[in-house]
């Protein structure tokens, strides 16, 4: 699961373990996050009108 916050953090969660397994700091508050179809990448939309894509395979 992925979540984004207005504090500029994107968190990747292990639902099975109920804990954060990865965290990324962005450049602005986050309004939306979504996984791609293959569940290998997460995109985040920031308040400063930027979009970032994170490769979860790394």
C-alpha cells in the first residue's frame, strides 16, 4: 500500500506486517499516489504541480 501526506512524505507499507517499509521525501505536499498496473512503480502528485514516479523494484 502507498500513502502520501501534506508533510511531503510518501510511505510504502507492508499490509501484512502493518508497518512502513520505505519512505520518500518529496518536494511539496502530496495530493495523490497510485500504483501502475504491474505494481512495480508508484506515482505521486505534489502540491507544487510536479509528478514523480518511483520504481519499487530498486
